[in-house]
C-alpha cells in the first residue's frame, strides 16, 4: 500500500523508538536487556549522582584557594577521585545494560549553603561517609565480580579520603 500526498498524516501507523523500552526484545536487543538488575542500577545511579556532586563541590572549594595552598592540593586529589568514580560508575551502569543518570545530587547546594571552609569540609566528610554506607549496603547483594571490585575500590578510596580530610580538620586549616 502506497501513501498518497493527499492522505492525512493521521492515517499512517508508526512505532516510535521512544517506546522501545516498553517492548524488550522487540527491537533486536538481546535477552540480556530484560535481565537488567534494576535495583543495582538504581543504587549505582544514586552513587553516580553523589560522586558528580562531590566532584563539583570539591572543584568549587579547590578553585577558591590559593594555587600554592596545601589544602588546594588535597582537594584537587579528592576531586579527581570523585570525578574518576563518576566515570567508572557511568561505564558500569552501561555495561550492566542500565541507563545511567545524568543528574547531579543535591549535595552541591547543601554544601555551598554552609559558611566556612572547615565546616564545608566536615560536611563533605559526612557525604563521603554516606557513600561508604551505601556501598556497604549494596555489596552483599552484588554477584557481578567487576562491579563488586569497582565498588570495593571506591569504598577504599572514600575511607582514605575521609581520613585525609579528618586529619586536615584536626590539625586546623592553614591560613
């Protein structure tokens, strides 16, 4: 059947790609598309949004400091960790067949609403501890070895960063 220019556009049938997710397997994707662990993807997306927020906060705090400041050097290292974690989480979600979030957590606005660098760093450490808790909650349920190893490494880096920040706060921020 051929369509004539005089036919109304409403008479044509279509199957928009935006509905593809409603019909797993119908558009040629493999069986693995319907086997996505949505709880794991949800947990990883929550961590991804938190890591993005942490990276953004750390960049803002770092950029407000003198280039020669030892605090700036520490914040730069922490910021790179957060950014690398966000990239790793994004890739992990995609590898697992999930849809990675493009959002950034509310942590940025909450942190910047606090006055003073020491107070902001103390709040940042609470955010780092939140990530460790969320990883601890997720690890027992994770069967994928690659995801497990990635989260264990992320947990270790957060524990190290919490200790470094706590030591800085205990010693007092240099003027």
